[in-house]
């Protein structure tokens, strides 16, 4: 399965990352790079749209958790939207604080 990442700069301090597909051992490196590029300053506010995410591994969930902490350290915020039932179930024990807001 393919992983599609579409990153957009929304403003001087914000970016948007749309994730579609599956994040597993074969696509995790691509997800890491895409997420890192969005969280890196000077754009500390990141909106991650997971509406098209079909499944993800615990490593990807950990990356998202660390990216959230990195954004906060730079004075920003990482917001996750659109997490579908199966990926939400897969992340139930991940400790992602963003899941509680969804």
C-alpha cells in the first residue's frame, strides 16, 4: 500500500500535513521525513489531517507524540484531525494526548 503525504505551508508559522494510506515498516521513513519537515521551525503550528489514514504502526504513533512535544518546545502546537475508527483503535494505548481532543 502506498503512503501519500501532502504538506502545505499555511502561513508564516503554520503548516498542514495530509496523510493518506498506511504507515508501516515500508513507509515509516517517508512519514518521519514529512512530519519532521512540518514540525521544524520556523513553522511550529502543525495541523495533521489523518482522514485518509487506513492503518499505522506504533512507531508512527510515537513519532507523532514526539512531534507534538517538539512543536510545544518551539512555542507551537500540533493538532490532529480526522482520525478514523481503525487507526484510532490501533492508537488506543499510545499515550497520544491529541486523541483525547478528537
